[in-house]
C-alpha cells in the first residue's frame, strides 16, 4: 500500500502550489487540501483550529493501515507541527519546509506588521508584484498565489505566532525532517527546532530560497520521496 502524503501549502498559496508533486512522487498517494481563506476555501475565516481541522480531515482519509507522511511549507509547516503535536499517533513522519524560524520571536513581528498594512497597499497591487517575481524565478502560471488570499495573512500569522512555537515538536513521536533552502530567512531557528525533536534530520537545499517548493520541485520531491520510502519500508517490515 502506498503511503499517504498530505501536503499543506504556504500563505497566499493553495493546493496548486503542489501541482507537479503527484507525478514526481508516484510511490505516494498525494493529497493537498486548501487551508481556510485560501483556494477553494477563500470565503472561510482563518483560525488555527479551523486549519488543523482541515489537516485532520486529510489525514483521516487514509485507509486502515496506510502510513501517513505530513509535509507543510511555511505557514503549512507551522500548522503541520500543531497537528502533529496533538495527534502524535497518527503520523509516520513529519516534514517541515521553510518553517524553522520561531514565529514568536521579535523578528516575526515584521510579518504581522506587513500583513496589517496590506489592505492599504491593495491585494491586487501586491499580488501583481509578487507574481512578477515568481515568474522571473520560473514559477508556472498555475502555481501563482491567488491575490484574494492576501486577505487571510493577518489572521494566519497572528494565529501562528500565538499557537505554533518550536516546543510543539517535543510532543511529536514520529521522525521529523527540517527542510530549508540555503538562502531561506526562515531557517534562522533551525537549531532551536531541532533541539525539541526526538528524531530529526536536517536538509538544506543548495541555492534555494523560501520559495523552495516552487523553484526546486525535483530536489524537494527527492526529500519527500525518501520520507515516503522510509515509512513504506517500516510498514512492510
């Protein structure tokens, strides 16, 4: 039985962020839900509880005996750790991508402040600028963020700063993989996160930034594939 791989997107993104990954990971059943305020759930209010409930539903869809690997990028990584801490018996592995900076640190206040001024800038104006950058980095059109999802940023980052601290990982029983791009500003607290893990692997993708899932899908799929293969082997043995 193929392991179930649940992929949780980052802020402003949606399930479309993971478009190439089902083909890149044929040994896994890939599932990519939308978080509240994003994608198919644009009209829903973002809260930590609502987001964790989305993850719980995706994990619960696994067949009896089917191992589950949960992976999240940025916002999705922090929420994945929140789910894993409260459901330690449901996961075979946890992969956190670009989610190794303490969201409760002083530096994180910058993100909250940025989200607060976004309405003055305008979601379309901000989204257009980000789209141009992502296109230059080679991001396909179908993976670009939805501009309306910028409206959820303030709620999302406020929730993460309150509820998703590194200490959550001390309650996680399964192996944890901390994945970061070489130039990702969100790797600043990776040692702190690693200190809370019982079993942890750290992976750094050369020349990658925080946009690692969009710009380096083959490399990230390799990391995810190793996690999937490891739990598949354990389920057989």
